[in-house]
């Protein structure tokens, strides 16, 4: 479980730090690859891709999802103690938890999440969103690989 908490803390720290830096210094779009990709400051009052749920429900859904992920990670840690160790499920859950926690921390002062990565026509996102996405992808790949064995 130590691996889980270290990765969770690291992902949350880097995510919150990058959001604070964007809040402080990103006052205009910075092109990284012309119009296709860049750093663009955006405030997101919704959840994934700017979708909004009614007041109260959005916060409850985020909190419940985070609790479920931590419970699943704890269950995975117990289960992996009796099996040959593979850290990928715990790493996956830690990235999801760290990213989710960072977005909650970012949302607390003003009710919005700071987004700043713009790629093509995809909605603008942040490091925390990337942690969640990579965690889910790794979890799916790990699950598919375990199903084959």
C-alpha cells in the first residue's frame, strides 16, 4: 500500500502545482505546435470535458468515485499480497486517485478546475486529468492482460 500512497501523493502534488503555476503565469495562449497544440488557460466548472451536473450532485459523484477507487485499491493490495506481485493495478489506482484528489483540491477555493493543455479540438485538460486517463488506460491494459493468462 506504500507504493499506492507515494504515487497518489506525487500525482496530486505535481497536478496541483502545475495548476497553481498556470493560474499564476499563463495569461495568454502559448503555441507549442502552431494552432494544433499549446498551453491555453481555461477554467472548468464541470467534470469531465466540461459536463455539468446539478449543484450538489456533481460534488457527491466526485467524492463517491474517489472513495470507490480507494476501496478498490485497498482490495487490490490485499489480493496481490497472496499472488505474484504486479504493481500495475496499484499504480493505476494511485494515478486515478492522485488525479481525482488534485482536481478536488483545485476546485475547492473557487468551484472551478484550472485546465491548460490544448490539443486539436479535444477539450482543454490538465495534468490531473492526464493522471486519471493514464491510470484508467493502464488498469484496462492490465485487466485485459490478466484475463489472457
